C-alpha cells in the first residue's frame, strides 16, 4: 500500500472515530478556536475556498494536506466533502507523518 492510500485509509478511520470536522462555517469556527490539529483541503476545490482555508491554516499554524482530490476525500469519509479538519492531536500527528511520506520528505 502506498503512502497516499494509507493516508486515505487513516482519514476513514478518523471519520469512524468521530475525530473529523467538516462544513466551511464550522471549520472556520474551529480554526479560530484552535480546535483543529490538521486540515485537508482538496486540490480541486474552488480557488476562493482554497485560498481562504490555506490562509487561515497558515494564520493559526494548522498543518495542511492539499494532495488529495475532493473525490478521494469524499470516498474516505463517505460524504461529499472538499475540506476536512482533524480535531485529535494523535491522529493529526500520524497524518502529518503520512503527508510528509507522500510528498517524499
């Protein structure tokens, strides 16, 4: 299994463990409250949405992954989504590790 597939599988696990947050307004609120530890932004999301959430994640020091498409994110969590936040620090740490491996770092 490659690192990208491992990341998708782990995202599905986070969804089943109820450690994911989705919905733009909810995500913005959680970002401002420093409750998000990691953020997935679909590589094919709208340019305004992409810019808004990459800027916010930078402002609030939340690591992001922009390698997955909205279809891959949606398939991982079972609901159509283009932005997904992770609220658990342990799961976020593993996602950061998998993201770095996917990028080849």
